[in-house]
């Protein structure tokens, strides 16, 4: 069979057309430099000619409202769209730009074992969800604001409302629904320890505990539970005698303040509380310790 399949078949979808080009490029790669350079220049010249013709055609169509409407309809065709995009004649769609923005921060998220996915787009609003180790991680609020929000807002100014969807729909090994996972857990080893019953942690408050020899500080807002090492980032003293107000705990010793949802230190932003993984199954609050 020829490396070019499209002329003898009806398989004119983008994947096969692109496959033809890739197969030819692989052949050219093995050619000597001179013929390889010549065929590349030939391809670029043809592309430039086609691009210029398409630009003039689109320019003419835009001047006629009826033709413009027909062109917009035609652009929904994947091949038309792909070629016009390749020549830079139409702008990337909003979805493409949002996905590109998310892609730009994926290396940073991947370095923490996590990822982010686009849930929905309804301008001016999009919804995103963290997955993997970023899902529910106490530091994800920071990640969300510093990373995802900025990346999307920079490249998609028409998006002004970026919402973080929580919850994974995950289940525990025994099939019970997991309402919340704070999971550095997914990337960390070690076993889950029962730390408390959900009702033992006051809603809007904290509970100190010792699990597997580690002093921990649990906090709860509704069914959202977070867990940190019970040690202030200032001098390492226990925080559980601190005042809690609207999700903020104030260290009883020198007044450092922490956001209990993320562990962020509001007094000295360079430091934060050491988080532990948390999951809530039924009314069991389990933690996996970061040692
Ligand atoms: S030990 Fe907490 S502020 Fe100093």
C-alpha cells in the first residue's frame, strides 16, 4: 500500500490526512540534507501560497454578512477549522485557549503528583477540578489562585469567573463513598489511620490528637476536614490552644495566623503548616501521615 492512502479511499478525516503528512515527513527525514531541504522549502512555498489564498478568500467572505455566516458554519468542520488554524487565519477557540492555559501549569502540578481538568465552559465562567494529589490538598487553594486562575485570566480575558469544583466521586477500597480526600495521600505511602469521628470535630473548630505518635491538628468546616502537624511554623509550638475564627487560627504564643483550609500562614506567607492527607468515609476521619 502506498504511504498516501487518501487518494484511493474516502478516509479524509483529519487524523488520516495528518497521518499521510507524518509518514512523508518520516521518509524525508532519512534523505540527504540537500533533497531534504529542497522538499521542505517546496512544502513551505505551497503552504504560503495556500495560506495567502485562504486569507484573501476569508477576507472577501467577511465583507458579506451572509457569506460570513456561511463561513462561520463551515468552520465547525474539523478539517476546515484545522487548516485555517494552521495558517493562523482564525483564532484559537476559547476551549483551546483555556486548555492551553491549563497545559502551561501542568508541569508544576505534575511535580506534586497532581493535575487539573476542565469541567465546563460557559463564558464568563469556567469550572475546573483538581485531580490526583492536588485534589482536595490543603495547598490546592494556593495552587488554584497562584497557578490556574492567573494562567487562565492571562490568556482568556473574557473569562472572569473561575470556579474550582470540589469532590472526586472517589470510593474507598470497600466501596464506601469518600466525601473528601485531601490527598497528598494519593502520592504518599503509608497506611490510613482512624483519627476521629466526624462529629467529634466541632464544625468550624479544631481538634488536637496524637496519631501514630504524631501530634496532629484536625479542623472542620461542614464535611471539609483538613489535618496539619500540630506545630506552629514559627517555633513549632502546639496550636490547639489558639483562637479559631472564620477558618483562621491564631497561634496562642506569638500570634501567627493560619488559614485552616490551606495551611497558609497569613502572617508570614513564606511558611505554612505541614499538611497531612485526610479522607472522610462515612463519619470516619482518616489521616495518612507525611513523615
Ligand atoms: S510559636 Fe506560634 S507564633 Fe510563635
